[in-house]
C-alpha cells in the first residue's frame, strides 16, 4: 500500500476548539501542578526585544505536556484512574503521564518507538512508567487500527483528546496576559495537540495574531497537508526533531488546524541545530530539537513580516552528548 492510500483517521470525533470558559477552568485545575512559565527575550547582542520565548522547558518534566495530560487525568472517574493510565508517545507525553500518575498514585505505561532517545526512556522509567518498546511503524498501526481499545489501562489519545488540548490552551492565556502586544506566535507541530489548544485560544481572543506552525523539513506532514488541502502521509527522514516527527496529520484534527494556522514554516536540520546552540549559549536554556524549531522559524522570518513574536519552547529532553556536539560543532 502506498503512503497516499494509507488511512489518516484515528477513528474518533473531530477535534473542536476549546471554549475560553473550559480553558479558564483548566487554569484552576492545573493550579499547583504546572507552573506559569515566564516569557523572556531571545538573547542577542543588539538589545532587540522583538522575539520572546515562552519557556515551557521549565515545567516539572521539562515540557508543556504536563498541562494537557493532567487536565485529562483530572477529568477521569475513580474507576478509570484505578485502571491505570496509558498512552503512546515520542517521549514527552510519557514523561508527563508518569509525573501525573505519581501525583494521583496510579500505575502507568506507554508505547514508545524503539528509537526513542535514551535520555527520554530513562526519565520515563524514573517516573515509574512501564515502557513498551516497538518499531515506530507498529506504534502507528496500533494508533490507527484501534489497538488501544485492547489496552487494560485508561487510554489517552495524545493526538486529539479534547481535555488534553484544553489544558494546552492555558499557554495562550498566559501569552496574551504577559505579552499583550504580540503579533505572531510560532508553535512547533507534531500531532497537532499543542497547536490546537494554543492556536484556538489565541485566535478567539486576539483574531489579528498570526499563527505560524513549524515543522522539520525531514517530516513535513502538516505543510504537505496544507498544500494538498487534506491529510496525507509523508516520507519521514531521521531528524533531531524526533518529538514532532509524525508522518501524517489526522483527519480528526486537520479541519481545526486549517482554520487557525496562517502559515506553515519548514526548518532544516542545520537551522534546528543552530537554534539549539543559540538558545543554550545566549539564553542559558536547554531545548531539544523540537523545542528549538519555533526560534529557528522566527529568525528566518523578516521582522517586517512577523512583528513582535513569541516562540514556544516546547521541550528540553535532549541527549547531553548531542547537545555538547551541537554546541561545539554547529555554526553560529
């Protein structure tokens, strides 16, 4: 079967934009669980303040994922929680699941690609999550062909759960409160859950804001879907941005993304590595490949086209040896 003929449906309902009321409720739910992350200027030598960073890498697990996962878990019944929690993940959702499962004193497990970086696998185990390793193609088959229905644990759909997306939307409220003059927000896109939550809230509360989705050139599923006008599979190459390396956008989330995203920008491996190095050296912040995509996109866009910009730093789980190699060998 060709990639073009493979299903892009997860078999669930269409993803809806979260209401502002539900996102405000999520803020209350997340009180004392996630932190209100700061917005800081991108480090530079010109004292320019036109690019700012929403530092989600400072969350307890080093990723924004804790917002959505906890908001989902908090909506479950006692019976559902008692079954334990499970998901499939590239790493950060699984870490969030482990962190949340410990808070709620329940067991957890996750399906992971067998290529997941060791730093993520080790963190997942430290949180008490049982990893189930399998080839990425088998993981996709599990997600697309309802293998999750056989899960003995309560299942989180990491690419389209409505409560998870609502929790992600709390980031947008903080951006608008802390940076009300924002004109453009750059958001990395894998399965689309971060974009669906943040982009929907931004467009509802400030329609003039420009929403830019950012992907790696090595896995441009959203970009290809926008060009075709519908979801399709893409050939995914190896990338340092493995956290967003999802080779398709689902049928269930694409209609919402197509309404709220103004443009999709693709970033090369070289640019992603430069972004990681710049953030590390000039802001003293560690980001993984996916986490640095937004900054790379902002830097590649003329200031006249983006104005005051906020870049979401989505995650920090990078192998120390990889980070050291980037800092010592990548061009400035």
